[in-house]
């Protein structure tokens, strides 16, 4: 089974676009995003561990996705993670905070929840670290909150692996250092904003070495919509209108 996110879509262009069927070329790849080195044993309080996890998520984002986030979002995410950790808890896992994290918005002034009415159907795949996503046919101009002047959009996704941590007195040990911060990455090519339905979108996404991922490692799925304006023969990114949230923690 593929270890990449694969997203297929066919658009019927308007008369202005020759009225032909076009199969967009997709960019599909999986890579490990470098993160600051995490020592096997560290002296950290719960908030320090939550900050390491938040950094792993943000390091998985590309520069455009980071531009879409509002100020202090990484700290806001760390605070939310920290609330899921008990003070006396010895085993610190992101799964303890999944109900609070699922739906976390990276830009509260332009939320994914309000701007995307199409529903993503998600389920875990055949092994841990593997996610299957399906989006039924949708009309971009009707089911996306399209900003003024936007002519195109992209759908992007990140599946990030996060290790659990073990506390022993003042020392905290990262259980799966080698699997912490691994990320599966996908982004479509430029897609047009249209008034007609797309074909259904189907995707499979896995983190690297997902078939061997430990039970002490969790995953965070981030989904985003990027918008662009085509003018003077070039595309201009519109970061203030981008929408992104955590879709699934497992």
C-alpha cells in the first residue's frame, strides 16, 4: 500500500478555459522534517514537553502554511496540550488530549470549520500511522469560503508522528526518539475555483516507517486550504485567507 497521500480530482473547466477535462498533476512525496534534537532524557516540566510536541507540529508545516497561522498559535497549541497532562502523570501521551486537539484552528479569525462546508471522511488505515481520507464531490465556489480576487486554491495535508514521554522523578524520557517528528506530506498543484462539482477526492497518507510505528507513538493530521490570485501572469499567495486545523489525533 502506498505510503504517500494520493489525491485525485477532475475539474470541468468553463468556456473561458476551453471546456476540457483536466487531470491536475499532483505533487506526492513523503519526507522527514528536521526538528530540534530531543535528548533521550531531559529535565522538563509538563509545559516543556507540550512545547516540544507543538514544535514538532509546526516544523512539519511549510512556509506558506506557517504564514497562514496567527501570532502565538504555537504557544496556544502547547497550552492546550499541557492541559491534557496531569501533574502526577508518569506517561505523557498526546492521545490524552485528542478530544481537545481535534478541531484546533491555526487562524481563529478565518477558521476551517466556518470556511469549508464539505466534510472530510477520515478513518485509520491498515496499520498505525496510516490515514485514509475521502472528500465527496464538491463545488469550490459554493463549499469553500472563497476570498475576493482568489482564482485558485490548493489542498495540503501533514500527518505528524509524536512520541509519548515517560516521567521518572525530575527526568523525562522520550520513548520513541527515532519516530518523533516524522511527517507524511502532500499538496495538490494549483486547482481552479469553479462553480461546477469536482470529482470525489480520495487520499492515503502515511508517516515514514509507518508499518513499524510503535504503540507509544501517536499521529496528528493537519489539513489546510491555501488560496491564490492569478494576475499579471503569476500566482500570488493569500496567507491571510488560508484555513487550517487539526483534523485527527490517533
